[in-house]
């Protein structure tokens, strides 16, 4: 009975010591990523930065099509605030043509050429 009481006391003491230690950047990042996963963002969570400002960690996490900022109190390990901002899509070309469209155009042209050659229709050129 005394051994069980001592084991429980040691466990409680370890928990209090771990809570008394201030939060570091790695732990803040883990808390932020776990929080975002619980919100439903399961895929492509990429931590970008974790900075400490006045006992509050600001953790930035890049999502698939957005960027999340999570503020965590370093003393209480409590999430104070979070925001998710969508990214603006960058267009690299002036034409609205992507690789898939070009591939489809080439395939249709090739199929048309093969069909016309089987029908012995001569080209006008």
C-alpha cells in the first residue's frame, strides 16, 4: 500500500515538474500541429516558424492552401489565439493553358491525323 502511494506521489511530482518547465519552440510546434489536426487539417502541415514574444509563442504552419498562425502561452501551454489565412494563387503565365490542356490538344491532333490517314484523306497542305 505504501509503495502504491509512493508511486502515485512520484507520478504527480513528475507531472508538476513538467508543467513548471517553460515551453520550448519544439513543444510549441507540436502543440500547434496537433491543434490544427484536431480542427480537421490532416494533410500537408508544414511548420514554418516558432517565435517567442512576451511569453507567447507565435507558431506559423503552412497548410495545403493556407497559412495558420497559432499563439500559445509558454507558461500555461494554453492556445490563446489562432488564425487561418488562405494563400493567393500565383499565376506564372499570361495564358490560361496548363500542361494537361496541352497534352489533350496534342492527343486530339494525333488521333485526328491517324483517323484521316486510315480514311486516305489527303492533307490540303
